[in-house]
């Protein structure tokens, strides 16, 4: 039985045992996979819980479902590990009400870039095969190759499905809620060792953090973003960018009389237009950097193929280190919501510290 | 006893030199006297440590150059650690000695040292480092 | 709509601005703007004519906005806004461009730059102003009541002024009495008034004023609300005495056996645990100081009130003492003899010399009760129908039987032995625990109809029957099976249990002249050895580790040695032969899990003569039959869950059978828990998790530890000890027990011995009283929490660790006529009147490197006063006053100084002391006279250090609750040092007295009145106007993420659960803008500081020159 | 073979203070440590330069630190132990100085082009710190064979273990580390108030009388407090307090002699190392033999 079939059986059993009333999981479409919400056992066949592509962050969908009011039915959501971390992070920001939701996540083989999939479809089973043989597929996205947490983490989501290093996939609980759920399903919890799969990614990540760093200061950044169309797709796809209306969508802020523009151009020997392009990316970095969970959807969304994850992921990584904060991994309060009297002394003073 | 101030001590070159060598703002002394009362060598001095600062604040470097005090200080740092305003007095004493030593002046003559055989090497090394150029 | 007719008014500020900034050029440049209708300059805009100029111009030019370019808005924003309002312009259409602090002053040396900066600032301000909205002040209702925190002189003055003005005032004071630091003083400078005389009338006024509600021994717990409408939660610390009933008669203090250092006298004297801090205290009510559970009680697995029965014994009230024991345990005599006393291991006195002999105290009172015919009576609290069977009449079984019977259940105890007591009866030799003691202490159970069925062995055959017959069963079967070593010849050996059982049941074992080798190092090894000795053997204990690792009670090892038991260490038995034993030599290796070093075999052997070998290598429960019935057994022990319940529902288990062979007190403790949960089970209640361990970090009052050795108990004569089974330990004598009890350091404060409860005629004392909370609604809060001085211990170089080196506040107590020495200074070390005293000024003050940077302000004067009072009390005492500068800047102060110098003969020496050390009986003060330039040394008998003052240590917590700022020294920060010294940035919260900065009584009283006046002004209005510059949320944009909520220091923001957007409570919002800065979408913004306005202003300011 | 730790003896230990060196090395051996002499060590300079513009006082010490850096990598330990207070003070200050002041380190590198640069990871420790923090006083207690019961010791720290603040091995006004050690050795500790006062230091070379006066005060106060011996860790303090008693006696006829010992000698004695190859009582001017007879 493939992992997908196993999960479908799990969903069916769940309906039968009455432990849940709805399921949110991926479903195949013509050229891709999208999320589907089903409420009946008969519809289970429409699902492909582990899909080879990730068009949308599932936590963002859960946000839409529960933001105004908690889920009225018992909902099982099958999320990738990065989505489960997003889920946890968004709960902290009041964007998801976790009541009545059970999140299942699994050892992730990574996903193929949505555009690549469209022209050269790959089955998830193939990716899983490669994962089982201990190899990260060369087809998967950059962000998947350097993923810091490619497997379920205790405390993040409720149920884990272990695929690597085990003959038969095993279920295990990640939370008390999950433990109860599995008990209700009559499934006994298993164990597997995911350390080699995690290490493979972490080694990649270490290398990536060093090698792909954008250098050259402001100029380097301008060059990195030079092909940007200012379409704001990256923001739209970012699950952490949950604002109803982005500051940068309010163009009136950057409306000036013509003379202002001419004066700037005079002073600076010419200016780039529009003026808010890099400001947009930097502004976004400030807003979401500490919470970037590394799903890489910004990069997938870029019509100009700017490797944006190298900007948001690497800067986010550094920023999170400064505050010793790991988004979506534990219950720590996000640095933007936490006031500490005693921190960041190294940045004090006019030039940042004494030395 | 009379001393005529002829020049703003803040502008005095030798005072400035002492400030430069020692790295201490001698004008922050407010004469509490704790350096003197804690000094183990004070009873052998002709100018008390706190008075050294007053002389400097008045620009009277000559008196200090002729005084025994800088040569009696044993650099034990008792004053330094207890000074309420954080002045390193030992460094100031050193600076006053340096003004002399840098003129190639020998305060002690190594050839005249008695019981050379018995003295621990560190005693002689430190003595010569402090008292000869 | 954006303003089109703006007026600019540039102020010269004398030469402050115009001296640097070219004001004409500013006016000229700004006039070029299309949106500026009028611009001018004037020498003083804040003057009457200046304001008139603005008013007239507004009318004349029909201005719709005004920029005044002058000084900081904190000074004249209000002035200018009022002027505009008079001219009919909405005051919020006026903005200040600060060209004095931002342009003129920083560019004093560069008028060109200053002018350009000024123009830019004005331009930026205009850009900001253009989108300003017209606003109207909010109106907030006012609660016409006030709260004063702190019952010192400043707080009392404030409270009295408020109350006299008809405002109901709540006073919260953390100490049991009003008075603060002032009431501690002997006399006050410069008038030499006695504070008791001048302050007590005020205290009585506060205590009795109809408009004052006084909460002493209380603390502010929580503050909610805002200007005019605060909700304050006040914690009332339990005094354990109902103050409504307390008459202040003091009978309780007379009988209280617990002495503590007096906090009021700053440890210069002692007091009782129940006390009134001083004679004039208001309210005149007794307070019991209870610090918490002391280490001894916490360490006891049964949590007996050890400090309590020790305290009662200290008072010679053995009857009370035994009652305290009986509150938790009927088996005082058993416990007093054989307990392994974890209490003593935890005793704080152990860190000083040796722990208090707690067990022997208990033993003494138990014996005392027997002698005096005081019997324990088991009172059954209401008979119940249900019944419980207990299998095993040992430690766990007996206490379970007692507890369950007390709760009203019918209890039957089965035991296979012919006697009651289990291991107590047959495992512990009679010379340690005579059977009579067990029988005597079990009798109350029998009297209360606990049924004992002896000689009845429960096993797989009859257990089901019993289980059916009773509603619940407790298995407390102990450890009666012998562990085996598995060495050749083991069958030749005797087991310790066998030997002990024979001794206990009165059988004789003939060991006369025989060489006996006991194998083992635990209590049963030592018991077996001493028993064998009494049977006439020549006994050696052979143990595989060394003495340090022996698990037996150390005293018992010593006792055994005294009696003649020999020891052989680092050997392990290899084979038992006829008349001999082969031992393998061991050595010690690394530490194992138990923290003891492991024995490692060396492979070398030796032979030893041994006619009889006794194995004491451990015992196991015999639970094989239970296993057959389906009860889970693991490693020979009955397995229970966290409620002491076995795998069978109504079967519980406890004692050694569960834990493995341990000691009496742990078996009893688990037995008690089993009983408790059996009761819960039978009543269908939720069971409680077993919680034996408890911790206590109290460490007692070291200063109470006068030298006193631990008393040893009387022992039986050695001959009788060696040859008979008579009880060998005779316990303490009556004198010894009292003296021993006095060694207690009173860690817990009140020991809860209950002696006071007996004597209180008004039945006011309740030792179980809890802290409680009250809520008060007030419109204004005055914080008057006062100051503290640094302890002398902080200055080791000045001898702070010596008993006769005090800080000034401690010395005040010695000078106080009602103080511990009645006003004559005496040395705390020996009570002698000193011949010479040295005072040292500026200890820690004016010393940023080692203390605080500031001058503590009052020290010069109080030191002079103290010097004078010393001379006054005893003119023959020489006084040396080491000062740096005498700061006598108050009315009558300098004159006071001169009196000390001229009339009283105080010696003033100018120079700071650097070292104080003990020479013989006296203290050598090593100072300097900076005026003559000489080192000065003087030997004195006492040294008084004028240590630096700091804010009250608890003030930071309070300040956080009130959201008012404080500095690193604990002083509360005022809004403006010169002009608003009583205000804080939080509306409605004022500060007074030394909470702001150390000050003398005169200033404190003035500030108390001042703060009261401020509060009155506020409360005199029915409604308050509030600045409308507040945060507002755009619900269309707000995503409800809550970032703003977490940033708001005023708790003004909440998330609407229905609309899922942030909501601002306008009454709480102070308009600081922290929320806005943290909002990713600018959905929350402060009115008139909107993003467009700020960005426009920044654009102007950031333009390149 | 014990664990290897780098040891910087300094010149004085090699000559007049053999008693300090041997008792240190041997007591460490009992505790399971092998103090390995830093190969090629040079003089520490005895006093540290206080002038802002002086680098010469730092060179020798940084050289030593670089040597320790190289040797440390070989034996896999970065601790450099000193027992002479002056050596400790100089090495530690040099380390702190160049770590705080990287420009100075760069300048120094120019002076020392034949060697590797100092990386700053040498942990300069005084033997007392090593005992307290790394070995553990428990371990010391375990090794005590002959508790010095009844011996009254005045602990004497002098200046260089406690001042300036950045090198202090304990509270500078009220240190307790020696007290703790002596209590563990079973001795009775005298609460000696002058324990952190200067002995007169290098004035012993040209102003003996002053040092004689200091010695007079320091020894007679200790005597007055009932001490049998003063124990120190600095060979210069030792020399001054020991040898200069001669002058003290000449000046003050009532002066009573008192033997001076190194704390390591007391440790050695308590550990049962009583051989003169370790203790070298011949190096003492006032022999401690009589006072210590009971334990020898």
C-alpha cells in the first residue's frame, strides 16, 4: 500500500469511527494539485494527501476557514511539515483558531516547482521512493532541499506519519490531541529514526546559508532585485503576510508632486522608478523576517524567477538567530510581540555597542 | 607657603602629558582622600596620593617631579580599585615617573643593590622596570 | 481637508534662538510657501503680547493652522494651543516647531547651519500639521477617592490632607504598623524633636480618621484602570490574628516560644514570632510572622510539624508538644526511637554546627506523655458503612488503619505474626524499640475498634474472600523474604531476620564465645550485629565498601562500635566454609547512581574465622501469591500507580512491599497516602497523586545561633547494654530537652505550636488564616514608599562583617530611648558601652565605582545628630567623624553643625576612611586627614557607616504595576525634575517623599502635602478632560494579529472576538504610539500622527542639503 | 599519569622559590594532574606597564601566550596555570589587554613576525582558581591524609591575585578562596584583616626599611590574631615577609618572628608529602619546621 493509499484508508476509517467530520487535503487538478475540503467518506478518492507540488500554503487556507470563528466541525488537515509550522506560527498571531482542528503531517520528500510540474509531471510516489533510498530528489525546489525541518516535530501539529527508515509507515502523536485521536482510531503508535533525513537537509542548508548569501550591500540587493516587476506576488503567496491590506498597496503614501521627483533626481544623479520597489522587499522583510518558516512559496511565485527565498530565508534565518527564536517550532513568543527590558545591548549606542 | 597660578592648569603641557601617558582624567578627583587612607605606603610619602591630584589640578608638576611619592608607590592598586570615580592612580604615578625616566634618568643603580644573591628575580626585574629607563 | 492658510510665528526666545538662527530669513523662506498665509517673528512668543499677536493674526488672516517655531513642546505647546483656542481655532491645529533645542542650541557655532535646520524643521512641521484633524478633549468621569501607598511620614501627611479635604483615602502599608523609617529614628535634626512624640499623633490621626481606610501589613497586588478610575487589588497578608478581635493584650507574645530578630530594630534586638513592632504602633494589633514551611517539616515524609513540637518543648510545654506531634501522628514513641529523621538532615542548624536533635525531642515528649498518663485518643469522625481490610500490621498498615478509622471506616488488620508491628516488632531489636512501646501506641486504635486479626496469613487461597468481604483492601505486607547472595556454603549462614525475630520473640540464641561475622552495611546488619553481641558473640561486620558508604544510620554505627562490634571494610563474601569465611578484597571505584563509590573486586582473597555467619544483605517482599491473583508485581515489588492503587481496582498497596526495604517513616508516609486514596476511591472522588517530597529554602536566622553543642542522650550502662535487650537509649533529661530545643533557628518564623491560641481570651488567633485580597476603586494614587539604606555587609573593607560595625539606621535604634539599649549606645557584640565611636560619611554614596553616584543628602546631618546624641547620652565617649564635605543646606542645618563642633566636642576629620579592621577587642579605623596631609589611625569600639540610600527594594515591582518609570537605584522618576517633581507620566499617579529621591523629614512632609494637593485638584472636578491624541484602529485594514496588544504598556488594546480586530479603550490609551510603530499594516495609528503626516515630515527632514 | 595541564613556573620558582614549585607540582600530582612546564617560556616581566603608550610590557607575555597556544593544541588543553602571583597577574592582564585592545595586538604582531598570532583562547588561571573551579574542593578534601588540625593559619593574598578588578580571583575586599582551602585542609583559619594589603613589593631592592616596616605591621597583626603561620602564594610577598623580619626585629625589639609558608606547602603536608624534596624548608629564613612539626 502506498503512503497515499494508507492515508486515504486512515481518512475513511476516521469517518467511520466518527472521530472527525471533515478533511482538508490536496487533490489533483489538471496541471497541479489544490486543496480540497471534503465532508463525506465517499469523496475520499478525490484526494491525494501527499502531492508532488505545493501551490498554496495549507496553513493560509486554514486561516481563511477559522479566522472569524472556530471550526464548527472536527476537521482533519493534512499538511506538509512546513505548513504545520506555519500553522503553529499563525496561531500565535491570532490568525487561526486551532480548536477542533487536527493536523497530520509527514516525512516530506519535498515538492517540485509548480511550473516545472506543469510541463514535466512527477508522481509523489517517485519522490517518496527517492526519499526512502536516502536521497533528496534533484527535482525538488531549492527551499525543500535546504529545509531545516523536513519531518514532523513534537508539539507542532498533532499526528505524524513516519515514512523514512521504516518498512511500514508508522503513525505517532505529536500532541495530546493527536494521542487521543490515534487512540480513538485504534492505531498504536510507532517509531522511526528520521535523523539521517534531517541531517541531509541541514548539511545542505549550512552550505546554502554560506554560499547563496547576497553580498555587496545595498547595491548587491538592488542588483538581486533588478528584474522585479513589483507585482507583489511574493507577498500574496507568503503565509506570514496575513495583513488585509499591505502598507505598500496604499500608493498614496508614495504620491508626491512632480517637483519632488525632479529634486531627488537632481540630488542623486538620477533615480530608479518606481521608488518603492526595494523598499517593498525590505519592508516585507522587517515585517515577516522573524517569522519566516521557509516554505519557499515566495520564490515559486516570482514570475521573474528571482530566487527570493535566498533573500527572505537567509535574512530570516539570521534575524531569528538574533532573537533566538524559531518560528513555528515551539511555543516561544514571536520577538515582535515580546517586550524584554534586557536584550540586544550589542546594538545599542550610535554605532552599535562600544567596540 | 604660597603658590602662584600663572596658567590655567587645564592648558598646562606637562599636566596634559601626564593625562596622555596615564589615560586618566585627573580633573575628576574630588578629594575624598580614600586613596591616601588606604595606601599602605602613604606613611612613607611626602605628598599624599590625594594631594598629588590637587597639585596636578593646580598645574604644579614641579613639586611632584621633586617629590618622593611617585617613587614610593608600590603599584599595589589598592587606591585604584577603591577610587570612587574610577581613577587609576597607579597609572598616574607611573606617568609622573615616566616624565623623569624618559629623560634617561636612573632612579636606582643596579650595581649598588645589596643582597643580590638572595633577592628573588621578580623583585629585581620589577624594581628595575619601574625605576630605570 | 488639508490646510491652506497656515500662519507661522517664529520666536526669538530672547537671544536663545535669534542669537544663532536668522529668524528673518526663516520667515522669508517660509512665506514663499503657497499654503502659508502669514509669517512673522517676535522676541517672546510665550509672553502676553506674543500670544496676543497669535490670536490677532488668526482672526485677521483667517488662519486655518498655526506653527509656532520656538522651544520644546513640553514647555509651551499648551500655552500656544490655548491662545489659538481663544481666537476660535481648534487647538489641535497648532503645532510647535522646536527650533531652539533642535537648531539653535546644537549649532551654536554655525548660524548658517542653524538657520537652514530651522527652516527645514518648520517645513517639516507644516507638512505634518497640514493633515491635522480638529479634535476635542475627551471627558472621563472621576472616582472621588484616593490611594496612598506607604505609611511613612510623607504618605501619612498626604493621606491626612486628602482626608481633611473630604476625600476618602485608602492607605496601604506593607509593615504591620504605620510609621515608616521616621518612627525608627531616635531624634530628628536640627530641632532634636523626638519622632515618637511628633509622629505618633499623626499615626493616631491616620488610624482613626473617618475618611481614612487603613490597610497595614498589605501590599498593592494589581492596578487596573486609568486616571480618575483606578481599580486596585490589595493583598492583605495574613497576620494569623483576627484584628477585629485582637485587643493588643500581649498574652500571646508572653507565651510564644519562638524568638526572631526584630526587623523593626534592624536586628539590633529580638522579638517574639507574634509581636507588635513598637509600643506606639498603629494599629495596635499583634501580627504573627510566618515565613513558610521550615526545612524540617518539609523534609519529613509525613510532614510532622517538627518546628512546632520543638518550639513547644523549648517553652517546657511538653503537653503541647506531644499534642503537636499527635496532630499528624499517633506513634510518637515509635517515631522518636527508630525514625531515620530526614528532618535532622534538612535542619538549617546543621550548616552551622549540628542539627537540632528533633527526633529525641519527640521521643522525650512521647515518654513524658506515658509517664504523665496523657493518652492519645483516636476520635472517629462520623461512622461510615464501608469497610477496609489491611494486610500487614507494620508501619504502613498501622498508619493506614489509623487514618481510615479516623475517617469513620470499619477497619480490620490481618497479620501473620503473633504480634502487632510487623517489621517494627520482629525486625527491629527490642533494645532499640521495645514491644511495649508498640503495644502502647497501638492501643488507641484498638480502643477505637480497629480490629486486629493476628496469626492469620493472607495468601492466594483466602485473598479473594477478603477482597469480596471488604470494600477495599490495602496490601502492606512488608519485606519478610530474605535476599540470597548465591555463594557456595550460603546454606550454612543464618539470616539477619531470623536472628532478629528470635530476639524479638524472646527466644534465646546461644552465641557465647562464638565468632560471628555479619555480612552487610545497612541498618539490619548493624541491628543483627548488636543483637548477636547481646547473645554473647564476638561480632565483626564485614562490608564491601567503607564506613563512609554504609547506609545504616551513622549514630547506630557509633553505638555498635561503642558496644564492641568490630568492622572489616572492603571485603565481600566469596564462600562460607565450616568455621571460616572466605572474603574477596575490594577497592573503591567511581560513584554509582546512588552517589556512593562502587566496590570493585580485586581478585585477592583472605580467610576469616567465623563460627556463625549472619547475612544481612537485604530483604524482599513476599508477593508471589499476589502475582498469581493478577496483581502486577515488578522486581518482587507490588506495582502501584501514582495513587498507590494496584492493578486490581479496589486493592491498594503501600510500604516496603511497594518501595522495597526502606525505613519506617517512608513506609508510614506511603501508607497514609494509600489510606487517603482509598477514602477518595470509596467516596467516588478524584484521587490525589502521591506527593511525598516538599522543598523549603528557608534557612533560619543565623544570628540566633548562639554557640551551643547538640545534647547527647543518656545511655544505659555499657555492661547492661552488651548483655541485655533492655532499651539502651534513655533519651533526653528534662533540662536537656529544653536546652536542645533552644538550638532551633526558627526557619519558619512562627512554629504553629499553638501555645498562643490557648491563652488568647478573645479567640482571635487562627494559625490557618490565609492571605486575602480586597479591591478598592480610586481616582488618584500617591506613591510614598520611602527609602532604604545599604547594609553594612556590602562594605567588607570598612569592617561591615563585624558585629559592632553598623549602618546609621541600626545605630538610630541604639540611640532611641525606647530602643533595645534604651538610648545608651552599647556594642552588639558584648553589650559594653563604647569608649570611642567612629562615624564614616559617604559610604557607597558619591561613589559610582563601588556604590551609587549621587550624594545621599541626609547622611551629613543625621551623622552629626547621632554624634551629638552620643555625646548627650555619654559625654565620655570620644566621637570621630570622618567626612568629605559637610552638606548642611537646610534651615538651621549649618548652625546645627556648628553646635556639634563647638559645644559637643565632636572631632571632625576631613578624609574618607579606607579600611576598618579588628585589633584585639577594638576596631582600627584607617583614615586620612587631607587637610594636614597626614594618615590618621584611630582605635574605636564601634563604627557607624553612613551607607548610601536607595529606593525601597519592593518599589520596582510596584512601579511596574503602576507603569511608572524608575531608575537603577530604585528611585521613582518624576515627569520633570524642576517643574513637575510630584507627577509621573501616568495621569493620576503622583509620588511623594523619599520614593522620588532621598530627602529629609521637612521635605518629605512638604511633598506629601504637595502630592495631596495635586490629587485634590484632580479629584475636585466631576469629570476630567483627557488629551484626545489617542490611537485609533481602522477595522477595514486590521488583521487582528495582536502585535499592538502585546506592545501596549497601558493595557488599552484588546482584540474584538467577533469582528476579530483590535479595539482601543480610549480612557486607558496614553497616545504613546508604540502600537502604531509595531503594526505591519498601519491599521492602528495615533490621531494627528498618521503615517502620511509622519512620512511627509520625514521626507522634508531627510532631504539632502 | 594524571591529566596534563600547562604550567608556567616563572623565574623565581626555578631558584629561590623551589619550595613553591615543588609543592605545587607534587600537590597537583596527588590530585591527578600532571603540571607540564610550558616549553620555552620566558620572563613575565614581573610588573605590568601602566602607561597607555607602552607595549613593551606586553610583548613577553603575549609570546608566552602564543607558546601556550601552540603547546596547548598539542596536549589538547587551553588552561595555563601559574602559581606565582606576579606571573599570574602579568599573563592574565596581557591576555585581557590585547583582547580588549586589538590594535595593540596588531602592533605586537609586528614585533613578533617569527611566531603565530595570538588567537586569544588561552585560559590563564591561578592554581587556586584551578583548585576551586576545575579540580573541586571536594576532591582536595578527599586527598587530605593529615588534617592540619590545630594549626592557625593567616591567609595572605597580597595585591596581585586581587587587583586590579579584572584579574581578581575572588572578592577583592573580602576574598575567601584560601580560607576555604585551609579549612578543607583541616587548619584553623585566622580572620586576617590585612590579607589583601601590600607587602612593599619591589621596594625590597632599594628601600628595605620600608618593606621592613610593612613586614612588621603585617606579621605582628597576624601574630596578634593568634596565627602560627602566614600562608601566601607570591614569592615576592614570601621573601618580604620572611627575610625582612630581620629588619623588623632590628627596628622593633618587641617584634616576634613568625614563619611564612606557601599555601601549596600546607597542601603538600596535608596530603602527606613531607619530604624536604617537596617542602625545601632550607629556603625559609624563619624555619616553619617547629610550628609544623606535628604533621611532618
